[in-house]
């Protein structure tokens, strides 16, 4: 017993040291991003003058937004794990104070950008770009999250049951806000660089500064998400010395649901109760999963219509514009849609044989690799045809890094999980790394697509300021992509939808009606009515999905033919 306890303490010490190292790296990245943004705005964008020209007034916007919605928001999210041995009341007060400072700074940042737009000659319209749409959405959701969190956990304070029910929702929305704010920051950097930096294609110092600023922001966001999501770094619960009367009341109150299941199935095993509890979450999972499929199809369809109607059509051997249009379409299908489906496949089919799901997982990833290979060929061919330099934008930098990491992840997964040479211990050790790396790469792929859409819109949409149909199509395409990414991330990270492994010979004990003798009965097999209904529902859902995808491709082909005739 003492050896097990000492081993647990040693593991906690190792996790604490690892947390401190990653946390120090995250803080260094945060300070670096603030210095880079400040240096860029001060030396290349007119300096900081609140009552000066509009260009100098605007410079406060990126600096204060980075300081508030990146640095301070990340600190507020990590505060409970950084102060894990401090009283929770103190951590809660620090959490609220940091969020209040975030609110003050982004209000000043919004004031700066609106003043710079209104005082410029001629006046610049507000809220027409994708960056502004996503930024205002993040701010509105942040304000709602702040109000609900303040009322629930600080004053006046909700009941303990309501707090515990709302806590996982509060956590996930906070992480989603931070990820969305990172996407907004990266799109803002790409937008500012595409409009302001004239020597970006010649690898000038300002262009390199903008690219490195975006990379540092992305690395800081990934470090914060890793520290918050990883279960190894959870805050430890301190055991109270003597339970109070109210604690017993709350325990009886919270155990009512478990007693209800015990009354329904008196002698059911723990695994059976978990299966029954998971059935209530299947309806929620199927609903969100269907919505995510529709969002993924909508994203690919909208991007296809944008490229087919407004981007020059699809022609592999045509001019450079018609060659380039394959790049965003295939990247949206490969590194967004198929990537998300490959991540979700283990939870979409919870009762299917795991070997079949593993094969489907590999096939989807291989299909995604084929698509983004053609997308890269299309981009490089179009650039060589138009004599445009390669790999000079921030979008291209993170895109190439993502493709390289994706290929390495695929090869490592193929060798470790498919080949019988690797032992089971190595597979179990590598599995959590494989999962976390997959989720991180999916988030990075979403950021890559958003920055690519932003750069393409800045360079190709001429009347974006006038809310043209092409500009609105661009904005709604990106919003659909963001919602798809958030829904997939939620379905993968939520423990309610976790796959349950069923034993081959699971039994349960029931009471005989005549006496108190116990009998064992086998659990229903996977071919029972419930699992057959789930299989039929999944089949019809896949049929509807592929039918809709075929109709989308027909619509893209129709619009492409119409644009060619015109």
C-alpha cells in the first residue's frame, strides 16, 4: 500500500514538473507575441497615437486585443491549474479579476478600431470582413459567458446542483471562446498583412515579422489548450476533515439519479448502468453529429460555389486562376471534412467492431492525404504559371507545417496500430499522444483554412466593403467552417460520448421471483433490437450524407458551366 502511494506521489511530481515547463514556455510565448505585435505596430504602421491620424489610432486595436483576448484570457483559463494548491476562492477571485481586465481592454480596442474607421477619409465601413464578424461574435459570447459565470459562481450564486450541471458547459465554452479568439487574431494578422505589406512576396522584414507573430500566437494557443485539456494536470480536490450535514444532503440529492437506475435495474452491474446512461447521450450525439455533417457539406458547397462562380471556374489545364480554384476546394474537403469524419468515426459507430473502424479511420485519412496532395499541386502549378513566389504568406507557412505533421502522424499511426510487430504496451502509451495530436492538428487545420480564406478574399473580392454577394458568400463559408470545427471538437472532447467497450460474456445478476436465489443472465448481444435500430439510423444517415454530397457536386458543376457560358 505504501509503495502504491509513493508511486502515485512520484507520478504527481513528474506531472507537476512537466506542467511547470510547458507553462513557462507558454508565458515566454505570450510575452514574445506582445513584443512582436507592439514592434510591428510601432515601427511599420505609424506608431501609437490616440488623437493622431487614423493609422496611428488603429495600432491600439491589435495590441490590446492580443493582450486581452489572448494573453489575459489564456491566463484566466489556466489560473485554476497554475494555483492548484491555493484555496479555490482565491483562484476564483483571480479568475474573475482577469476576465474583468479582459473586458476593459477589448472595449478600448474596439473604440480604437471604430474611431480609425470613422475618422479616415473617406470613411471605412465597419463590420464587413470575416475577421470583424468572428471578432464581434467572440466578444458577445464572452460577455454572456462572463455574466452567467458571475451569477452562477460568484454573486448571487446558484445552487450546488445547478453549478455542477453548468460547470462542464462553462469550461467548454471558455475553451471554445479562446480557440475562436485565436482564429480571429490569426485572420486579423493575415488581413492586415495582405492589405498593408506591399513587399510580402519578396520576404521583406515586415512580412517575416507578421508571419512570426502569427506563429507565436498559434503556439501559445496550442500550449494553453494542451495544459487545460490534458487530464494529467487537473486540479486536485482536497478532502475535508469532517463532512457537514449539508454535504450529506447534497450527496443524497446527487445520488437520486443513481438510485433511480438501481430501482429500475436492482442488481445491474456497473457496466450495464454506464451503457444505459450512455443511451441518453446518444440522441444528443446523433443530433449534433448530423448538424456537423450538414455544416461540413455546406462549407465544401459554399467554397465550391465561390470558386466556381466568382473564382474563375475549375480547369486543371486552364489559366492560373482556374487552376488555383482546386486548392481551396480540395483542402476544405481533405483537411476539414474528411479529417473531421476520421476523428468522429470511432464515436459515430460505438457498437461496431473496432478493427473495421480502424480500417475506416485509415481510409479516410488516406483519402484526405490524396486530396491535399492534389490541392498542393494545384497551388504550386498556378503560382508557377502566374510567376508568383511560393511559401511567403503566414497561411502557407502553417499549411506546410500542418501537412508535414499530418503525414508523420499518419505514418506513426499506421506502424503502431496496424502492424502486428508493435507490442500492446507501446500502443497504450502512444494512444493518448495520438489523440491529442489529432485534435491539435484539426484545430490548426481550421486556422489554416480561415487564414487562407481571408487572404483570398482580401486579394480577390474587390467590393467587399459594399457587402457584395461574393463577400457575403466568403463570410458565410468561413462561419460554416468555424461551426463545423467547433461541433467536431465538442463531440470528440466530451466524455458523455465516449466509446464504451462491451465485453464478450458480460452477465448481470437478478433476483428470482420465488426466493432470494441469484441467477445470471447474459447481456443482449449486439444484434438485439436496440443495436439494430442504431445501425439502421446510421445507415440512413450515411445514405443521406452521400446523397447530399452528390447533389452539392452537381450544383457546383452547374454553376461552373453557367459561369463558363457567360
